């Protein structure tokens, strides 16, 4: 059985100064791969940061539990790969990996041993001698993704991991997620509806900081487009047209 997480949100309000970013009265959803969808500004990144404890709610709470009914602690149980992953500009990728592995595992050579498979699967070997400033956005994200997996989290949170990837890299990352889901759960924020429909167990759609729809892919498609035969891409297209209107 694949690991799953349950996300429980109660009376959650999160604000930036006077701007209310999230207002979720109640939401509960479970799955091994949770998709977090919505238009730009819908509150996806804010929800992720709140789950990670990086933002303090004005009120309410977010609780993440695993399939063993334990509560996940961000510092211990979660890893995060942000949309714009950063790598120190003036040191090499190898030095960055060594620094991170020394802090996280007490062993700067961890990436050469237990973490070696992620270096190989994410094609980092040819990047090891490049400095952070020499990396493309996609290369920086591959470094951050490898480090996230090396954390061995129970829940891996991805913010737009497929953005800017070509077909080959998209398929490679999808395969890694499918392989890794036997070990850990995922929450993935993405605009790639075609990808999310293929790999997600459950979906949350945010609109204006609140839940527009959540449930299985079929449930969300029916909620947004009115018919089960719609794809997630079609359903989100209908949703965005409704917002624009």
C-alpha cells in the first residue's frame, strides 16, 4: 500500500498585511499524490507555506497526518521544492550538495552513497562542477529536487515542478514521482493539468483563497464542468472561463 496523507483545514485565515490570502472554513482530503490547482493568486503557494509553518495563520489551523494517524512535523517529516529553487551563486553544485549533506546528515559525502541514486536519476553528475549562477532554472530545480528526496520526507511538497520542462524531462520526473510514491506522499501545485490528471489521487482547486472544489479527479471534473467525461484540462478551462466572466 502506498503511503497517504490527510490534510485537515479548519477555520483557516491567512493574510499579508491587509490582504486576505486564504479563507478556508473546512477542508479534509486524503491521498498519496494530492494536486493543488488554481489560477495565479488563488492561494496555492500560501497554503504550501502555511503547511510548512513558514506563515502563521491569523486564525484556524492546518493539520497534516500520515496513514498511521501520526501528525507530520514540517522540520522532521516534510521537504519542499519551491518554484524558483535557489542554489548558492558562488559555489559549485558539488560544494552545495556537500554543505547540505553535512547539515542534514552530518556527512558531506552522503550524496555519493545513500543519496547517489537521486544524483544519477536527476542527471546531476554533469552539473557538479558548475557554479550556482551558471545553472538554468530547470537545472536549479533538479538540484533542489534531489536534495528534497535525500531528506527522505514522509511528504514532499512541490511548487510547479513541471513548469518549463520539455516532454522528456516531464516524463522523467513523472516516473520518479511514481517510483517514489511507494515510500512517501506528495502534494504538487501545478498548472499542468494533463500531468496532474495522470498522477493524482485527489485534487484541491483554490479560487480567491478559498476551496472551489476538492475530491477525486472525477469528482472535481464533475463539479467544475458538470460531466464526468470531461478531462481535468477541460474542467479547469471551464473554471477559468467562469472566473473571467
